C-alpha cells in the first residue's frame, strides 16, 4: 500500500553515512542519488528517501506516497 516515504535531514552527509550503514544491514542500498536526495531500497525501487534540509525551522516535513492501480483509483480516493 505505501509506495515510499521520505524525511528531510539537517545534516545530510551524516544522515547518508548513517543510513548507508544501517540500511545496508537490512539489505537496502542506494537506488537513486540525485544530489539533494537519496532513495534507498532494493531491486531498483527506492522505498525510503532522505532529502537535504536547509531551512531554519525545527519542524521539517515528511513525505508519504501510496500506490494505486490506476488513475481511476486515484480519482476515487480524492473524491
């Protein structure tokens, strides 16, 4: 049901080193690295993302994305 989710990180480099190590133990690796965001997962599908956070506010956003089988399913969800 959940396709992927992501968090923002105040110290992106330290977070990347941390997640490289701990997620590697679970069999996850970097599936995408676009400079300001890294997606971890398996088999070419990033399930967990970290993103560089450059804001001053302590409350950072979080992203969660759900899978849908069709555009019609998405429209029904919104309705």
